[in-house]
C-alpha cells in the first residue's frame, strides 16, 4: 500500500516530492523488498524506479506504485528521475543527503532544473514509530532468536570453535522460521568477549570461558537483536561480580524505559550500578538503538541523547562491561516503548547460565 505516513511531511516541506534510495526507506515507503530500487513520491503518486530483473517482484510487492524501468528511461537512474520530474511538473525535490553520492547528485543536477533540497532522517524518524503490523513482525523475529538460543546453548562445550557455533546459530534461526538473508552474528569467547563487535574465529571454547552471543535474524525483513553471555563450566568470582553488575545495569535501564524519557535519561539509569566502582571506565557509552527494517537505526541511546521516546518505538537496550585482555559481558534486550513502561520482546532470562 502506498505509504500515507509520508504525506504530512510532504505537505509541510518546501519540496514538492521526495526521492529515496536507502533500501530500508524504499521498502518502508513502497513494500518492495528487492535491490536496485528507488522511490520518488509526490503527494498524489508513487514511482518505483528499478531494473528489469525486479519488474515482476515490484508489481507484486508495490502494486500501488508506477514502475519505471531505468534502463528504458534514459539508461540511468538519475536520467529516469529527471524524466519523472519533467513529466510531473515538479520544481523541487527532497533527497537523502547522507545517501546520495557526489556523482549521483551531480548527474541529477545536470539533468533537471528542479531545486534539489537536502534532507536527513525524514523517513528514519517516521520509521522509528512502529505500526501494529510491524510490531508483529518484530515480535516474530525476536521469538525465533529466543528459540535459537535454547538450541545453541546445548552445543556450547569445550573444543567447539566460535565459527562452528556461529554457523549453527544462524542455521537454527532459519530452521525456526527466519528469512534466509544472512546477518553478521557475533559469537566470541574467552578474552575475545571484550571486543564489542568481534568476529567469530577458529578459537576453540575452553573451560571457564565467557561465550558472548550478539545476534539476530529477520522476519519479513524486520530484525531482531539480542545478546546473552554464558559461562562454560563454573563462573569464577570475578566473572560473577562483573556479570552481576552488568545484569543490574540492564535492569536499571529497563526500569527507566517509558514514553516521555530521553535517551540520556536511560543512559543515566544504566550507569547507576557502576558509578562508584572500579568498573565505570569499562562501560561503553552507546547502549541502545532503534531497530526495524535496519539493525542500528534512529533513535540512539547514549549520554545526553535529547530525543524523547514515545509509544511504539522499538529499541534495543545493551549496556556492557568490557575489560581489555580479560573479557566482557553484554546482555541485550529488544523492547517496545509503552505509555507507562515497556514490553520486552526477548524472553530469555538475564540470570547467569553456567553450562
Ligand atoms: Mn544491538
């Protein structure tokens, strides 16, 4: 369905139309899920610009959009855009200033007399508030990831490598119903767990290791993101101490979440437990992000983030403690902001699991 949620923005903008090229924004506006696709929207019409590989898919997924095959309309995307502007008598066009390349911008400028109006985060801000349908897809993606967690913990044992476990975790999510598009899961162990975005390696799991799994899947293109850190064997005292602080940080952050708070408020809650401990320097300041058709999206939670949360924003919450050379612990949940609190889409408990 032609996305009505852009119309109020178009109504008050100086631009008469908007051009979108970021894939999640194209999908959100049109429903089309393929690559090489661009949307041009006016208050009355939607145009989906793509190439012949995708015309059948586009007619199914974006039936309300006029399909424009750029190969047969000027031979380049920007020539096709200029052609639409001329035909529709559009004199000003908004574009995503952080996505359009210099080459694309120059090409469009040379093809059209229309004013080009730079914008940022127009669709990202609209996309951050989820519809009931989007929430159902996100809920399904999170349920799949939680079911995969209960399967992967049975495979974690001494001698298995990070790569083997990462591959199995991805497969379990597909077996449980996820889309097949790959997603770069983080599954790291031992001293590698202090690397915030470590890459699974050939390291074999050893007794006493932390194993940190930060992973997710897509369901109908909507994404889940969660992290759990487990111990192989019995946790030692330092592991228990750091894990307990981390669990407190996540739970304090969750307790602060509701409509009306800012990202900065949530960050402040997250550091209460470590403020007066030697572990304060080991936390990382970015502790959550919006999530939907893209994994790290507006709004972001960090110190002094001014954005005020409203109902139906879906966000992750993931404070963590990372001691270089020793290891780290992260617990990450994905929640829906509600008027008086939040709903957690991740059902796996926060308690330390010793395997
Ligand atoms: Mn995350």
